[in-house]
C-alpha cells in the first residue's frame, strides 16, 4: 500500500502504518495518539526505540524519573516538543485540560541510549529554498533530530510547512531509506499534490504516504492553503540518511533549477 487517507482519528491510538503486511518494508510503525483531558497513555517495549511528537494540546510527560509539562497551540505556528527514548524505557503521557494529540513512531534498535525531550527552541524554523527558484520552493523546515544530534537513533524526524502555492521536497530527489509523510492542512479543507515515483496523488488532511527506495517525491501546496507534513526516515544498515555518503540524490534533469534564477522563464509584460 502506497497511500491511504484516514477519517478523523478515534480516541486512543490509531496505527497508520503497521510494521507488518503491505507496509512491513517501511521498517517502522507509525500512528497517532488522540487523548481527551485526563486520558493516560503508557508505553514500554523490549526491543523498540520510540518517538512521540506533540501536534496540539497539552500533556504531562513522564520518563526515566523525569516529568515535564508540554503544550502546543497548533502545529503551523509553533515548533514541536518531541520525546525520544530507547527500548525498555517506561513513558507515561497524561493529557491536559485541552486534550492532546501526538504522533508516534517505533522501530527496532538494540542500543541503550539516553532518553531526550527535544524542546521547541531546539526545533527552530528554517526557511529552506529562500532566495532560489524565484521563491517558488521556499518552505519552512524543522528538523527535530538527525545524525548530527541523535546519531544513536535509527530514525530521523522533522516537519515541513509548504507555503500556499509553493513546492517542497523539490527539486525531485530520492534516497534508499524508507520515509513516511503525514499531512495536515490549514484550513483543514485544503489540499496539495504529490508524485510518488510516477504516480500522482491528491493530498488531503490526515493523509499518509509511504515512500520507498528510489522513489522521487516532490510536493506542491494549493494556493490559499498551508500544508504541514511530518516526515520520518528510517536509517538502513550501512546507509545512515544524511551522512557524508548518503544525502538525497537530485534527479539530474531538474538540478538546473537550483542555479541562476535568470535561466527560469518569466512572461513578458
């Protein structure tokens, strides 16, 4: 299964990409946790590292004898809180008075590393693409962690906000590591478009896309709307994403758009 859309999520945990069946090759479980005020979510596994990223609301998060109150009014204007823990660590999340919604990712990892709660200040917004392609691919990128600040993890996680009418994940590129995109729109009736390999898809609120080895995945946001998407990459043996020898591969025929802007056609007036 390449792509699927889900209706508004039910209370509790909803698995969006299971680590079995048609999505087993993604090597990671991905889902959403929806909590009403006072609801409690608890987690412990013997073999998996796990990550929770807060998308909205507030919660008291407890782990390794630590606890912290976290909150996020919305995912477009505010950077995330994100908890990363190794296997066997017990995590307890109690939703605040507004309730809470969190995205959850798990994958196997035998390493014993220190748990870490990433703050919004550590996930600052970067206006990537600014000053190139006549601003047609300027987007907001928030990288929560990668090999530079979480080398012991088997995951890379971050967010992108596609601006109205503009492209992201562009120029067309690919990589061998599996990647999951999950989308939200502002307003919620917004839409965007992507092409995974040679197959086009219309994107709507709460859609999830699985990107496999070698598939290009450019995105574009409809004018008038903002498109947020969470991206999670699973490192593979011998090829950590983002390392010196494992950066995204841009498709040769489209590389030129990153060059001088005067080569890009404009209408005469």
